[in-house]
C-alpha cells in the first residue's frame, strides 16, 4: 500500500508526516517502509553542488569516462536501455564534472566510476543543483520511527528504510555497490559490483538500508524492499533527465514548487500474507 504525502523539504517533520498518513492503515506486525532519499531530504542531508569546483580528474570522468566508456563500452555490456546509453553519450560536462567531484569527495574513486547514484548519492527528484546523501545513522533513524509509531498509535510494526539502488543476488550471496546496507548484504567494489551484477543478469532488488522492530531473513527483507520500490514509483521521474523532461526544463532548473505539484509516495506499507491452515486449503 503506497501512501502519498506532500513533498518532504528540508526541515520537514517527517515523523509527524509518517504518523499522520498511516493512521488507520496499519496493524500490528505490518512493515512500514520509507524512502531513504525522502528522509535525507527532510533532515537536510543534502548538498548544493553549485558551489563545488571540479578537479581535472572529475572533468575527465565526465567527458571521457561517462561519454565514451559508459556510452560505448560498459553501457552496452551492462545491457542498459538504449535511451540511457544515449544520455551517457551526451553526458553534461560542466554539471557532470561537478557531480563527479562530489562523488570523489564523499564516496571515493570506485563509487565515482559508477554511472549514477555514486555511493548512494541521489540527484533525481531534487531541485536545482541539490543532491541527497546517504544516511549515516540509518539504523538509529529506523528505530526512532518505530518507537514514534508505537508511542503515537500504539502499534507494533517493523520499519525499513529502503534505497532504490540495487542489490544483486546469486544463490545465497547478496551484494550491492552502495555502502552500508543491512547486515547480510555485502558492499564492495563500487562500479565493479554493478558491472558484474548487470553483465551476468543476476537477480536484482532494491536495497534495505536499515530494519527496526524485528530481525528479518535477508531474502524476505530484499523481497519486501523490492515490492515497496515498485509500488512507490519514481515521483517526477526515475532519473534526473526524466524529471527535467517531466517539467520541460534543463536538469538544473527544476524547482521546489515544481516538485510540490507531483504526487510523492515516500511510505509503503507491506503486509505479510497470513498462511491458511491445511484444512482451509483442502476445504477451498
């Protein structure tokens, strides 16, 4: 069940927003999932890239690594969409250089070599030159949300913070390029993990960043995260290019007011199906 709310701007009381919008929608044992980016934005965990001065290496990444390597080699190798590959081939050099500098400073070189979402840094559904940074204390935030729901509503629920960045799975092995996923998912390699997961067509799901309230098997957590991700949708667009296209403006000209006009669903309630008894199965 996706729950629509107003767009969460910096300074938003996201705890109040969560409680107000899930009232009469949850039961004990439900899983309440929340978008990591929505929480980061509300907490002001965002960065204005317009003040960043790119290095020569960051410019190299934008002009050659993104346009040539991802546009002609790694993009097709990873079986990315033709539209995405075309965008890489015309990757904006000036804005891209600035963004790659931020990735280098906040996530490191292996993350900066990613085609996007470097180290969990997200640029979509944010205005101007703003990007959201990954949460440093996601487990504590998830626990705080769980306690607030229990205090205000008297409901015992699980809370999961979810990122759209993918976790790749091969049998019992689960890994992701982004840092600090939940325990049971390995984080390593940056763009190398991304290339391996995409090239070998591994099963991929959205990444649970933190879970509070009860332990979950990693496979169940991944399944719930992916369900929530699909139901939530992508706000004004999946990528920064899609968002700009939605509003018919350049990628750095999206405003807070524009984003306010789009339906956002930062909360998704996931309910476990109750298994029927053997007698009920036979009777039906």
